[in-house]
C-alpha cells in the first residue's frame, strides 16, 4: 500500500479520504462537522481518528494533501469597467481560481459601493478595467479610491498595463498590499486569466489560509503540498478526467455538476465552439476550463428559489414522473421546500420526500447547466435566419459527473443528472446530447484533483475506480 | 489625443446584418494605415460598439451596414454614445444604408441627425474614409 491522505476543510464538513496510490482505490473515508468557527483541528482530529480506526493503523504520519473552502471560502470582490467586458473577464478569472464572488462593481466606484466593500471585508480585491492602451481613467479613479479607503485586503491589479505602475504606486503609497498581474482583457475579444490565477493561488496559500487559521492543521498533518481552494481542486480533477495523462486517455469534454445545499456549481472542460454549421459566435471568448456558481440554486437554503425559477407545476411534474404511485399534491412542493430550507441537514424520510428532493435536484441541475452553457438566438437577416451563439456549446460533451447529497443518498441519481441533457425539444439547445453520466458517490473528486498535483497517473486511475457510471 | 498612442477605432457590422466582407476589408486598410482596430465582426448590437469603445478608450466608432436597415439599427446612436460618456468619440457610418435610395443628401441628413459625423454612400473607397478619419482625429497623413 502506498497511502496518501486527502482532506477537505469544507464550509459544513471536514472530510478525509485515504487513497492507496498503488491500488488506485479509496481505502477509507470519513467526515465530521466543520469546526473552523472555533478550532479547525477539532474536526480534523475527529476524521483522522475515524479513518485510523477504519484501517487499523495511525494515519497521522501518512503524507497528506489538503484543500479548503471553510471560513467563507475565498471571498473575492471584483471591480472592472464595462460589465460585459472587463468586469465579466474578472468574474470568470475569479471563479476559475476557486473564488466566491462577494461583490462586483463596474465603472467608477462611488461612495456607496466603496462603503459596502469595506463592510464586506473581502479576502482579495481584483481590480480590472481598460484594454491595454485603452481606458485609463476608470482604473486610476478606482485605485485612488481604494488607496484612500480602510480596506486592507490584497489588491490584484489586472487592467490596462499602460497605467499598471501608476495604480500600484497609488495603492502601495497608501500601504495597501497590491500585486501586479497581466491584463485580464488585453484587447476586446481576448481574455487572459493565467497570471491572475497564479497570484490568487499564491495569496490563498501564503496569506489567506493563515489569516483564517486553517494553516494550524499543519500540526496534525504531514502536508506534502500547499493548501489550495477546494473549487480549484475540483476543477483540476475535471481537467484531468477530461484530458487524461501522457499514458491514459481521458473521457473527452467533461462537465462536473456539484449540487450543494446553498449553490449549484458547474465546471466544464470544453472549448464550447459551435457544434452546428453556420452559427455566429458573439460575446467574450469562453475559457476552456470554466466554472460557474449559481448562488440561487441550492437543495436546502435555496430550495424555494429553485421552485421559483423552474416553476412549481414543473417541479411537481418531475416528482410525479419519478414516483407515479406515490400520492402527492402540488402544494407538497411548497411544504417540502419550506421544511428543508430551515433544516439544512435534512435527509428525505420517505418515498414522497425522496421524489420531491430528486425533482428539486433535477431542476437545479437543468437551470445551472442552461446558465453555464449559454444560449442561441435566431437573428433574421436579409439572407434568412442566422443562429447567434453566446456562451458555450456543450452539445458534444462526452461525460457528466455528478456530486452532491441529492445524488449520493438517493437511488435516482440518473434521474437527477439527466436534467443536464438536451431533452430534444429545443433545436437550439446547447446542452449535452449524448453524454455518459457518472456519479462521485463518496465525494472524492477534490482528492483526485489534489492527487493530480503530485501524481497524475495515480489520480486518473483512482478516478476510474471511484466514479460510478450510471 | 495622446501623441504616443496609436489612434484606436472600433469597427463592425451593425444589427441583424451578417455581411462581414466590407468591414474586413476596411479593417485591413485601417491597420495598414497605422490604426489600432477593435474588430467586432458582424451581427453586432449597437450596445456592443459602445461597450468596446469605453473599454478601449476608442477615438472613433466605424459602423458598417449593408442590408438596408441602418435606419432601424442606427437610430439615436449618437445619443446612446453621449449617454455612455462617449460624446468626444467620432462616429462614422457607411454601406448600403437604405433600400429605396432617395436623394443621397436626404440619407446623409437622416443619419447625421442620428449623431454620425460622417456618412458614406455605397462604393466609397477605403482611402477616402481613412483620410477623413486622420484629418478628424488630427493624425498626420
């Protein structure tokens, strides 16, 4: 056995999985309520002793890898110029780096948003604006205001390079920890996120884990790599499973959907180029590795908003389709969502609740996928209709991997995940047409992403063994 | 205009118009003439010209329309630019602007009323527009 321990400090649970690299198997796993609010090591010690008991040996000396989304996650505020351009580039860059976007401001900052920003106390401020050689005024104005504010978070300056130094000087003169990055939008129609990703990752590793007290886990873990944000570990797992390694083939274009209690996160590894002829693509170019977070779609805290967005009758129809024999009324949808939104740990108790839960899950999956993929609209030109695509075409995605309680606990994971597929009724759907569906039942994708950092072959082999095809 | 900076123009075909050849030819000519061109392609909504001009601090917006519907797409274009803080940006329009050609003076008057500084009839050579652009922006010829 060649063991390695993967630990995720999540917002509600601390999770650990012991992976045998030689056999490419998860040997044991455990989870305990998160204790980041008091002492992060309490929950950690609990999962360590649980996993030790399961395998009959002390695992504290085993080399370990860790990621964290605890203590609010990586809270980033983004500032840009035009909402559809530099601000959107900043949004995609921050999400791709595993951040939670807590505030987004376009154009010149004014007193009110600045006061909001101070109150929100972000972990990082990402300051964009202007193409290279383009607008200088807005980013300079915003840098000046940030310099005068009491905000102490690191500020990543990733706008018009012509005034980059001037912005840094303004901020550093005021004692702000400002870091230069390449412009996120060097020209209209080109987005560059690598440099911003590297800096955010570095800040997370060297400042934020310390500030949040997460680095105290080093006393109990033999960490062989830096602690990274959980979403970037999951995105790395998606990339690995999709692309494969030098020796093993990957699954091809891949989507990972994580249906959580508060949000539904979608990760895609795909170019998103049109899969039909004659389509005109508009909008900012898409990133091959794309992550979106739907803050209004969650199985517990945001159960009611799923119903609001998808339609009560439609959610009910899904529940009925799944369990036609169970007696249910449309009002049960509201009753159930009201019940679970106050009880985030609720697990469905009977067949009626299970079908309602799966219906909510499927609705969340569908809405989150539609938003992630984008849309086609028909434009009627003198030469006839022309389809115009904005966002990614995921029609030829080969694999969809589902994560989350509604998938893991129920027997109807396939029904829930099918919400991500093209239903065949919309000729311009951008959703996957023929993808194979997989389930990460034991929630170990984060561990696969972490392991990929030190051994891609072992990580991919483990993924093949762990993911269940539905 | 900043003397060190290359003059920047936003260029594209407006509205529900898929013609891209005209603006592509103009793009090449502009780049050869030393302009920095933010090229938006075809089927571009008016708002995208404005967004691109703001982000790139463009000196001019060049709008192409070849399907006779410019009257609809370009209505109040100048006012929209002014609203977005771009009142100093010079606006140019060219192509096949109307389907039932009235007197050119009438067409020109209509679009100048929409805020365009210069309006070009069909078959205008690229060097005519480029010479105007240079003179309007104070770029040495």
